[in-house]
């Protein structure tokens, strides 16, 4: 699944367009590397989102 679609479906980010913009701005990291919106995600990946004052860190379980 694409990263931007996963962020929307998992409700980490409300809209897919906002997820796309966050990826383009370099605010989303996947396994410690800056990720593009089209990057494929899989179980075990760790997502870090820098939005607002506190960063959000999540691991994909399923």
C-alpha cells in the first residue's frame, strides 16, 4: 500500500492530500529515511511524522 494512502486509512493524517503534502515537505520518515508519498509500506515499518510541536512515531502491525 502507498504511504499516503496508509496514513489516511489509519487516520494518522485526516486527508490523503495533506499526507501527500507532508511527504513532499520531508516531514514523514519511514524506517529513519525521508519517504515519498508513493513509497510502499509493509508490516514492521516504523513511520515518524513531524507535524506540530510533538513528533508522532508508529509501527505498522498489520
